[in-house]
C-alpha cells in the first residue's frame, strides 16, 4: 500500500518541479531601482517579489517592499493563467487580478476594483532568465493615471 502512495507523491512533486523549471516567472526577484521608471513618481525605495508555482498552471505571488514614503508594502495573490478573476490583497486600487500567458516568458494581467478594470500589467522575463520587466498602468486610488516600469533582477 505504501508504494503506490509514494509513487503518486513522487509524480506530483516531479510535476511541480518540472512546471517551476518551465515557467521563467517562478523565482525571487529583487527590484533594480536605478533601472525602474515611475510616472508619476516617486519610485519605491525597494521591492522583492517571490513567484512560486501554484497548482497545475498558476502562480502564488508575494511582493514586499518599501514605498517612497518609507512605509512597508505587502501584496499577495494566487492565480491561474486562465483569464479568471482571483482575489488580490495589499493594493488600494484593486481587489482582483486575472492572468493570461502570452508565451513562456510573458504574462499579461488585469487588475479590477469592484468588478471594474483598474489597471493592466505585463511581466516579461528576459531570454537569459536574469531580468524581469514588470509594466503596470491604470488609475491609482486617488484617480490619477500612472504608468510604471519596474525592472527586477533574479535574486
């Protein structure tokens, strides 16, 4: 009886590790403040994003940082690349996010607040897997338009 359970567990774990290896987004990413651009500014002082494989085709994202005012930030969500809304916490202008994979290195997202689109995102991992460029644009909690390009280095 133990062998089938052990074999099944091994297959499940192998699938998760294979998915993580095939998904360039997965990993820990450290913000490169010098290469990032925020409009309107100012840019955050620091940021780290941890992306983990979640389920068959999804990610668990945890982002921690320090904003321009010196306050800590924490954003978290779990979502599949299926175009459906998933809860997101830590953003004043969004309560859900949906993700769609464009290709292995590119993921598009849409954030919503109360069912209404608040912003859109694009995450692109470089071909060498060392850099992740995250572009976000939309309307902030105060109703101002923004477009931010955050560059991350694999940590």
